[in-house]
């Protein structure tokens, strides 16, 4: 991104922004007249997905060490910590926390849509390519992370806390059977977006703190409400963060550049796709 000056958007948007987005017509036009823009955008996304899927094959020693550490910590929680955390979490319930907790859950899904839409709308109105890129990276991160979450959930089939009246953290039913606890989708999705915001706006100190702080609350809420074990939350946070950071790196290598414009015919985006 070089030394380019970046306009920082306000990240607290209301659902009204989703409605506002629908009134914009955004015809895309490429610099190459013979290029199908939609096809190029899809190809760009598929290329990111392919590189994300095979990225473990190219990890360096540091990345494998990090993965090993997260896996070891997750395994330790599964074996010895999940039951303890579950028991402790159920001793701190209070009327105040019971009222606050439901308000934190949407941070892992609905509020993400609002924030991503807000970045996109800011980019269009302010003619800020950086905001548009951030919205697209975050959207891609949500999609890829969701695929990973569902694949693992449906393969392992871990019981959630209190499923079928059981509080045993060691019930794993296997592929396509009841149980979708491991790993936490709310937590992972929240971190997949927060990591994008934190990385892209790392020069503004409060952004990473706020992003990761709010998403940490999501994970704690999932434990507090007995929706997930602690190991589900830990691994979900790591997986979401890894996905978001990976995509940020990919866009730094080869991003799609958007240049918002307003013409008599309507709003538009000039799309520039680097040619290899």
C-alpha cells in the first residue's frame, strides 16, 4: 500500500446502511475492453481460495510452530481444561451478565454484515479504494472461513455443552452425526473479519485493540451461554485470524483496484486488474 494516505472509516454503522447499499448501481468497467469483469473477479476469488486451501503445504517452520502451539493448547483444553472452564463459567452467572450476554452474540454474525457494508459504502461515497478493498477482503474471509468451519463441524460431530443433557466435553460423534460444537463458528467468523480490520488499519493503534477486544467478547459469550467449550473458542479464534491475515497478504501481492466514480448515468466503479 506504500505511503498512501488512508481515510479511516467509522466502523459503527446501523442496519440502515444495508438498505442504503441497495440503491447504488455499481456497473464495473475494466481497462481492457475485451475483459469480462465478472469473470475476472470470480477468477481472482477462486485463486485466493486455492492458495488458502493449499497454504499449509507452503508453511515455514515458524508457521508450523504456531500451528503446533495452537493445536497443543487446544488439545490440552479438550483433555483437561474444557470441563473446568465449563464448571467455572456456570458459577459466575448473574442477572446483569444474563442481560448483557445476548447483546454480544450478534457481533459474531449480524454486526459483521453491518461493518463490512459500512466499509463498502464509505469507500463508494468517499471515493476511497482502501475501504472498498477492506470490505472485499473481509467478505472473502467470511466465505472461506465458513467453508472451513462447516467442513470441520460436520466431520467431527462434537457435542455442545448440555447437548442431550450431557456436560461431557469428550463426546465426538464423527462425520455427519449429531454435534456441531468444534469449532465455534461465531468466534471464528468474528476473528476472520477482525483480523482483516486490525491488519489493514494497524497503524491506527485503537483499531486492532477494538477489533480483537470485541471478538474476544464473542468467544467468552459462547462459553458463558454454554454454546461452546473453551477449546472450540480457542481454535476458532486462531482459524479465523489465520484466514483473515492470509487474505490480507494475498491482496498486498495482487489486489483488484477500484476507483469509485459518479457519472450522469449513475454511480460506477472503474476496475483495474493487474495483468501477470
